[in-house]
C-alpha cells in the first residue's frame, strides 16, 4: 500500500502522508538510480559489491580486520548471511560483485563503459587519474564520490532510451546557488576554482561523449557536481552489524545471553581502539523518492539500510497524520544538537537553503552563536595552511 503522495510546487518538492502512519512503519523501500562506494573506503579494503554495495566480507572476517585480531572467532557463525561462494568478478577488470545478478545488472547499466580491463591498476589510465585527483581533494570521512557522476555518464552512454534517463536525472536539484537567499554551494566558490578545473579536465578526458556535451562544459560540470553534492544519500553496509542484529534476536537462556552480550561489547571496544568510527562499507546514491523529502531538524522519518545493500528503507520515527509532510534530517544526530546558527551554516553551505522547521522557528530569538564543537573545528583550521584548509573543506560535499 502506498503511504505517501509526491507534491511539486514553485518552492520545491515534498512528500506527504496519504493516510495516518504509525511509528515504526516502513513508508517505502527504494533502490537508487545510481550508487557508488567511496574511493577511500575502497582503498582501505572495505570490500563491497560494486553494484549494490553489499558488504562482501563475512561477519567474522569483518570483525578480524576491524579489531586487528586475526585469530578471532565469532559465536553463531551460521547467523552471517554473506555467501562468498556466490561472489563473482568482472572477467575483464576483476572488480567484485555479490552475485551473478549484480554483475549482469552492472554490465547492462554502466560497467561496459567504465570497465578498465587489464588497466584496472594502471595509475595513468584516465579514470584512475580522476579517482586519484578526487581522493587528493576529499579525505575521509567522505560524503560523496566522483564515481557517482562517472556512472551517470556511463548509464546514459549505455542506455537505449538516453533521453528518458537524462530526464530522470533532471528530477534532482542541480542548482549551484540559491540566488534568492544569496547562497552559493561551498565547494563551488572562488577558492576551489583550481581544484574544480582539474576535476573537470580529468572528467572530460576520461568520459567525454558529444551526446552529453552539456555535462562537460564548465557550467554543466558544476551543476552535475552540485547535483551529487546536494542529493547524494549516504549508504552504509556491514556484515558484522547484520550478525549483531541477528544475535540480538536470538532467544537464549539468561547466562548465554549475558555471555554473548559481553562478547559483543568487548568486540566493539576492540574495534573502537583499532579502527575508530569507520565500521561500515560506505558509499552514496541518488534516490528519486528520498531526494523529494524535505529537511527538518526534528524529523518524523529516517533512512536506514537494514538489508546490507543499497536498498533504502524510509521508516516513521513517530505517528504521522494524514496530510502531514514526511521529513527527514539532512544532518546527523550530533549536528542536530548544535545551535540554530551552526545548523543553518551547514545547511546553507551544503544544501543551499535556510531552514524554517518548527525547531528553528522556536529558536529564532537565540543569539547567532557557534556551537562549541564548531568553534573547536574552526580553531584547528586557523592553525593550518591555506592549502590544508581547502583540502579539509573539500572533504565535505
């Protein structure tokens, strides 16, 4: 049953409840039009299906790598859903997929245009030069990938109905500035002109197609860059996380439950000590429906990826009345706890709007003060060179 209605207006799109939705209900499940794993994530050996981003490591292999304990054994290994025997590689370039279905889907949609064949490890291949340039400008934690843009080009190149696919991409916001509010996307400012020019040159060298000429002129490239930056939804997958959730669902005697919970708690302590917060295979995707959801600093819905792949689940955080707008947060939990001034700064620079959600309206009389966390970040930046500041800024798409 469809729970939502999509509405468009001169001020933008929005998603509204067609009927009452209960807390915890799944509003919709959506697959992305295109998705890609982050490039640093790949380089650091986070193995994910090149098509659906499903984590390819077994839960035990994942736990061993993240904890730095090579001999670690997980209890209840049967709860791991990863099936290495089903994994397949592209015969030409050897990139990995979780199944023959994903390998074929990638080949049909975009991979023929992007396959490097025996040049997969060649640093002088134009696509590898583009990837290296992106990595040099966008250090972890990444929030987008040049490969989303590359796959968009490749999909149109391979599509039978090229006009239809290009029209689908026009549904995403791709403006580089909000003239009414005098806001420009922070990555498209004058200070980044040189870096954008380099990316544009390498992107053109690697992927140019005269039928997509408007994406390769400077302004078209900037719009494509803004499209990915303002619409990309982060995707995180983890075979270990799936195993933990499966363990939580087990019905066990009290002593066994206590022992298992203690094991998992210690495992996460070991992982935090060895790896920190980088637990998931991470990437981003463009979702037509999800991108129509507007932001609120007190959202009534949230995005999750419980299937360990790119399938997005939108679920209600509270009861939603018929006719009420369904809103998600473009900010993470820590960012939502910052001051109104800090939240607005993030939203203006990354998403080109001024938030007027109920929380922001209720805090209008607050002084425009910067959150302590942001003051600390700015203090660090002041002690860096100009080039370092630019690199750090470019990590946040």
